[in-house]
C-alpha cells in the first residue's frame, strides 16, 4: 500500500487542520523550513579544512553560496509540500504544514518553488561561476527526483539524502577553487551517511508497528539493517579521518603539539556520543541532537579548536 493510501485512510479520524495564523509570506517562510537552514553551514567545510576561510573574498563567496543553497533547498521543500498536500492533510502532524493547512495555496507553492529553482542556479552562474551553478542544478534535479520517486526506492533514498549533504560540503570548495581531498570526501560522505541512516533507524524504532503511517519505505527496512548501515558508516568516517590525521604528507609539523593527531580523540568522541542517541532511537532530528546536547557541543568546540590549530600549524 502506498504512503498516500495509508495516510488517506486516516482522514475519518483526524479533523482538517485549521489554517495557521499569519499571512502568505509567513506560510512560505515556514514551508522553507528555517530550522533546516543550519545544514547549509556545511558550505564552509572545505574552505575551513584548507585554512582559507577568513579572507574577505572567501567570506563574501561563502555567504552567497549559503543563500543560494538555502534558496534551492526552499524550492525543493515548496514543491514537495505542494505535491504531498493531499497526503499531508491526513497526517496528524504534517497536516499543520502551511500548504496542507491551506495557508499557502498549492499553485503558489509550485510557482514560488519553481522561481527559486530557476533563479538560484542562474544567480550562481553570474556571481560564483559555472561549477557552482552546475552543482546547484544537479542538487535540484536529484532532490526533485527524490520527491517524485527515489524516496520510495530502498537504499537509493539513503544515497540521495547523503549526497545532498556531501554537495553542501563540496560547494564551498568549488566556489573558491579549492581542491577537494580524498580524505575530505570520504569523511564527509560517510559522516553524512552515518547521520542519515541513524535518523532512519530512529524513525523506524519510534514508529515500530506503524512505520507505514509516516514513511512508507520504513516498512521495507529492518532496524537491524539500518543499525548495520549507521555502524558501518560511522566506522568508515572515523577511519577516513584518522588516516588524514596520521598522514603528514612528508612534512613534519612545526606546531606546539600534534593537533592533527590529537583532534582524532575529539572526532571519535563526537561520533561515539552521537551514536548514543542513534542507539536509543532518538536521533530522528539530527539538528536537535547537535544543538541541544551540551556534551556533544563541548566535544564539537574542542574538535573545532584542535582542527583549527592543526590547519594554522600553530
């Protein structure tokens, strides 16, 4: 049974959601998911890794890339919510989304999403170069394909969401012409897969016995398989990072302490700490885990400090 069919069976149990207070612009803003914009901070990953983050040119380019990627993500959210409006109205939580609740008409959501999807790559080609425009176009195409069909394909859905995170991490390097190392791509890619599969695992655990009511594909995954994926991804991410940290490139460090090697401790602790929430099945909202857990935040600050010192060779 399809996700839409399962959800529509519940319409007799749930009254229609009343429109939210606020006008059309407020509804469009909510549909753009401001809470998810924190993901786009990944655009600074490659420049930070290369130690080229604080020049005026870099900051301007990264600010532009952040805004453009946010616009592309908003376009996808708008089109997705317009496409799923009928199914969302039958869902106890999603029925409160502005499009499903009627605050944002479906044609308006499609129109605004389409405009953002055209304007963002066009502006990128003019302001940031063809490589950035091509990546944003590829991101839009992939995400729209995901909304239409790929989110219903086993394993491919994990790969698409993971690739979206990896694209965020790559685009800052493309905007500034920074070569992307193999260790950066391996660590970032498998780190993203770790968080994505942990999210799916948490959803499966929390919705055990009624998974199809929220995400139909969860009925086809087993919790054992999803646990295997996030454990495998976490292991490869740690291995990739450790190989980077232990590789001096033939040049001995001249810093006060071997910060590259020491940063492995903080990185591994961060992965282990996040794995606690994944194992409990409470990592369904990665941004909440990262922002609300104080221990993880402190470990993250320590890692950023040591990584920064390693890049600066201080």
